[in-house]
């Protein structure tokens, strides 16, 4: 098999025009043929981790099978090739061709990236996909990432998450004061303004941190992943819902020069496979969460509780402030915010008379 050596400067050296900063300017420059590609994909997940980690392994297997072996992707867990939170930089620089993680991990570089994972009290997974694929969201995301030499592709979703594990009860808004919690993204900023301290750390560090009392609380994902990390052995109270992550979408990011060197049929295989993984991952989470929650319901050391309404009301009002500040002075962020909330507003009415009404009726 011929190995396609990929380095950041190869495209220019081979006489291929680099992607401009114009959104959409990432069409293939390669002719369809039997050329074979070998890519590396770095991720933020523990190797072969249920849900997210397996999702990217399945993605690589699907692409291999669908392309007849023309595009082979070797997947690396967080820390195996680059640290878990350096996926964005590694793919942007062209150290590797591809990455899989969550866009909100990059809020320090590009704050508006958080819209494409999740916004507290924002879209659920159905709405996020509706916005990305039919409401202009994906075009805005590609525009946002173009200066970083990255092509983002939606790839996976966990569905609505859980509120997290707490080693003390949350009965009033005062219980948030001084609370040290592992919570990423905008949710972390909202907690900070409510008087807590938000700590960012990779999922794999969470168990030890809460067990040793370095933090008082931690959110990770939901029952399926939380049980896999043993979080139910570290804290007694398991709160719901995941107000901060109501349907977070994951991303495949591809270095734009590497992307352009793929023939159009392989590009289509990558995009279609990512879409298949989104569906497959939701199926895995829907099944895995249901089974794992049964285990927690039957665990005498775990209490599953809803957040008090006054706590959720405060967090929602702070979220509105935080979101409004994010777009100040940044026209692209303002366009993303406007597009996101324009769709959410009309979707809210539709969800209320469909999913929401049905689930309430079924109980
Ligand atoms: Ca989470």
C-alpha cells in the first residue's frame, strides 16, 4: 500500500492552492482513483471509551469498509499522541490529518465554538441537528473554523446529559456558593457567576479528583459513561437534568489541506459516515443510559434527585447574560447567536407539542 505522506506544507509544495478563508472553499482538488490514504486521528477520549471513544473507532471502521480500504484512519486516545485538550491545535497545524472531540473545548481560542457543542438551556440533539443540517448552522461553523485551517463535521451526540455528581445536597441557590465542580464550557462560566468554581479537566481525571476531595462535584456525561468511570462510587447525589448540556454534539475536524487532497467520493464517504455515527451514537447512549440508570436506581449509596426549580431559574437567567456578552464586538459570533436562537425560538413551540407533550403523556 502506498502511504500518502502528509505534512502541513505538502499541499503548497505540490502546487495545490490552499483553502482560502472563504467558507465552502474546500472542494476536492484530487481526481477519483485508487490512491490510498492513511490518516491519524487524535481524540480527547480514553481509548475505545464507551460512546465517544467507540464512536470514533466505528467511524474509522466504516470509512475503511465504505472506501474499500482507500482511506485508513488510525485512532489515538487522549494523551496517546497529543494531550486530550490539544486535538484542535494538532489538526490545525497539520501534525495529524484528523481529530475527534467537542468544539467547546476550544472556547479559549474561539468562543463561539461552544454553539456547535451545546449551550446551557439551549437545543436538544434533535434541534441541534435540525439547525446544523437545515438551518445554516454547519455553514456558520465552517466559516468560524476556516481561519484555523479546519473543516468541522458533526459527528456524534450524547443526548441530554445528567447534572452531575455532588458530595453535598443542592437545596437552594446558596448551596452553589463555594462549590468546586468539574464542568466545562459555558456551564462552567454560569456556575462561576452563581458563586461556584468551575474546573476544566479531562474526563479520565475526574474520578480521582472528586474522590480525593479536590473538587466537590463533577459532571461528565450521563449514567452510561458515569458508571463506566465509577463516578457513582465517589459521591452520593446524582442530580438531573443536565441544564448545561442538553444535547451536546461532537465534532470530527479535518485539516483543510488534507481534506482537499481527498477525492470527492472519499469526502462524501467521510461526511456520510460521520452522519451515521451521530445516529449510531445516539442509539448506543439511549440503550446504555437506560441500562446504567437501572443500576443506579438500585444502588443504595446513590440518590437521584432533580435540581430545585429556584436553582435552575437562577442558572437560566445567568446563562442569558453570559450568552449576550459572548457576541459583544464580534460580528460572526453575533450572526451565530442570532441564527441559533432564531431557530430555537420556533423549535421550542414545536417541541412543546411533540416530544415534550408526548413524554409527559406517556408517564
Ligand atoms: Ca458533560
